[in-house]
């Protein structure tokens, strides 16, 4: 090679290095580059500023129960990685992984002892990085569960804080010296927790039973714990705590996670004056007094914190998302978690009013009301519908009638995937996995079920192992001693069997999610109810203006055959000719309704306007 050619190659190489350096300088040093995720725009042809989570299907994965790769009977990160193709084929855009950080596992991971590592039973940081890379390759984002309210009592912060009253972290948790046992107003509940002549400063209770205050002899003080005593609450009024927890989140944001689901977010602050809760009379499932619980949640400082948190997360590219565990009493309270008209707090507070409302039932009138509220009373914010998670009986049991459970589950899925909301589901919901509540106290693993038995039987029933095959342990593990028993219906309710059945619940999920992804009206069209006086059939239309695209949805929520009038022209649609996109009953698959549609009992139908 001539000297001239060598010089030319060196010049070109130098130019490439300069260009690479210039490009890297455009990305903040603490922020990953923008994702090349093929689903970042939600659907082909979407606008460049389209935000991915507004159209996403998010699935919660409980890592202990998803897939066991090493035969110890407990699910792990490698197990999730091995099933990413299944999640991609199902149509999942993002997975929310319940806590997989190091933990004593008192609350199965929600008691965190190290926020910046992986619990050995689930794998290593390298396993997480491999999972994230493999998910990214398949167009799947990862959302982590972030527990901001409390740590484990074995976290190094708490160990230091509990050691004395004058250590550097003495004020990182909520401590109090208590009040004399003979103080006015002290009740029997407080007196149960007397130490050296003092009792807790108020009547606050732990969500899991007993006093919310735990005595520490080394400090001769009580610390506050909204949940288990092994989960001391952080003192969010201390700026050092906020800075430390923000740094924890940045650690994972730099690793490329797409955002966080924020656990127990309403409980971050407590009443600064430590005033008693009002006694409502009677006792709860743990045998403690029923209290109003307005002093230990939803304090006004919460919203200022969320605005700061949102601003921090927004410094990272890629539209990282903040999802909140919120159980609002009404739609106005839900709107507040968004930041109302300012839209400057949570991106997606969970709308538990739809799936978990006190009056929730498989009824057209009920769903018409709660969906209409989300459409009209959230200042235009993006709704997030949730029907299943790791803390509640599965929706197939809550809404089912015992005879038509699968048909009803198809109706719930139809609402979830054809409404305007971001859709959040839970592993196994697509199969129709049911709640397997323990029959005996000695079989319970969840501590709340042990302390509350028999009124409270715990949350084991909705956390049983994922059912992959009709083989041993449902394909979840090679170990017959799985951490929770596999449900007895696994031979018919499993991925392998349902994948081969075009009429299965799994096939229905796949069909709906595919339509949701490719249809412009379902992607970002407006939503309007039709035939609004029908008590048994929920029907609505999704319309994308300017794209000549509209989708009609009808769900018969009764055990009788029903006819619904379409009324499409009242929604601004000129055509009344509709072709079927999806039907839960074979007899509906080829129909082309015009003015009306007749639905068999519990049938769901989706059609495109011609």
C-alpha cells in the first residue's frame, strides 16, 4: 500500500472519530441515547412526536412466578428473557417487573435492602442488562417497580439510622419519642405498644395489622411503618432522602429503563402534626379498629414532590414514563395525580375506578359511566385502565358469573384494548388464569394472610406460577416444589394449548392487540358512546378525524341475546356499513351490520366502518 493511501485512510479514520465525538456530545453524559425501539411511535405512520406510552400495552410480570430457569422453584430474570418472544408475539410493548432488588423477602421484594442491585434468587445485574438488551431487540421496553415510601429494616440507611439519635442518617426515617401512657386520649390500641412508660404518639395502624409504630431500644424511640414493621417509612421531608432516592432512580434510568411504576405513592407523607385518625367503629380484617386513614396518605406535599420527580425524569430522552399506584376514591382525585390541567405530575396514575371500583361489575351502565368519566373529567390526560395486578383477585373471578367466565373475560379484554386508554394487563390474564386462594392457613405464604386468617387470606391466589404447558409444573419450573403451587387447571389453561385454539382467550388477546396496533382509529381516535340507554350492551365508536377511519365496538354484558342500534351518523360517520374485524362468537365473524347488530349472550364484537 502506498504512503499516500495510508495517509488518506488515517485522515478518514480521524474524521470518523471526530464525528462520533460530536454526536456523543449531543447526549447528556448521564442520559442514554434515544431509543431506536421500532414501536416508539406506537404504530406505522404515527407522527414523530407521538408518545409511545399513550398507545402501549403494558404487562406486569411478577418475577417469582413467571419462569424458573435454574430449577430452584422460583422465577428469575433469565426465565423472563427466555420468554420474550412470547411477549413480542402477544403484542406487548412494555413489561413492568415487580421488585427484583435484593430483599429479605418479607413482603416478597417490596422490602428493599439495596436499590442498585439484583436479588441473587433472580440473577445479577448482568442478567438484567442481558434482559434489557434482548427486550429492546424485540421492541419491548422495561418499566421497573420503584418503592419510594419505605425500605427494608436491613437497608444500610435504616441500620445506621436506628443505631443512635445523632448519626448522619438519624432523620432519614420517621422517628418519634412517643407520649406518656397516661396522656389524655390514649386508647387501648396504643397501650398495647407501651415501652418504658411511653406509647406511640397516635392511633395509626399498619396496613398489615397492629400499630404503625415500632420501638427501637437503641434510640428509645418509635419508628413509623405504614406496612410491615420490617418496612420503615422514609422521611420525605428530609431533602437528603429525596436526593438519595432520585439518585437511585437515575441509576436505572442511565441503564436504559423506560420508566417506573411507583409503589404506594399516596403514602409518602404523613400528617406533620401526627394527629389521630378518626375511629369509624368496628374492626378490619386484621382485627384492628376501622380508621378513616386521612392522616397517613394523600398529604398536600405529595404533589410538589411529584412535580420535582417528573422534571427529573423528563431530563432523560425517550419519553420515560411515571406510572402511579393510585386507588382514588373518585375521578377528581385521580385527576389530581396527573397535575390536573398542568399535566405535570404522573404520566399514568392507575385508574382503579374502572377495574376495581367499589361498585364494579360486568354491567354496561357501570362501564359506560366510568369510561365517560375518564374521557371527560381528566383535563384530556391519557387514561390508564387496569383490571389485574399482584394485589387483587384476578378479574376473571371478580367479574365472572361462574358459568360464562371466559366470555366475560373476552369482554373485559375488549374494553381494555379498544378503549382510548393505555392498557395494563397482568401475566396469565391472557390465559384466563384464576385466583387460587389457599384453603388452609398452613399453606399461606403471604404474611398478611397469616396474620389476618381467616378474614384476610392474603394475596397468594393471584401470584401462582405462570402456566406455559400441560406438562409438569405447567412448564414453569423443573422443580416439583415451586414456591407457590401451580393451579390445578394448568393442563387446559396454558400457553401451548391455547395457542393452538383459535377460539381461546389467548387468541382473542392476540387478535385485539394486533388490531389495536395497526388500526388508526384505535391508535389515537376519539371515543363516543352509542346506544347510551341500553342497560345490557356497551357500545362505542372510535373515530380518527381526517383519516376516514372508524371502529365500532359492542359488548353484550347479559345472558340474553341483545340487539344494539348503531347510530353511527350521530357520531359524524357518513357510512353505516361495517365489516367485522373480530368477534368472540363464530357466527358473527362474517356479518356486515348496517343499522343494528344482534349479539348472542356475553358476545364481544369489533368492526371497521367502510
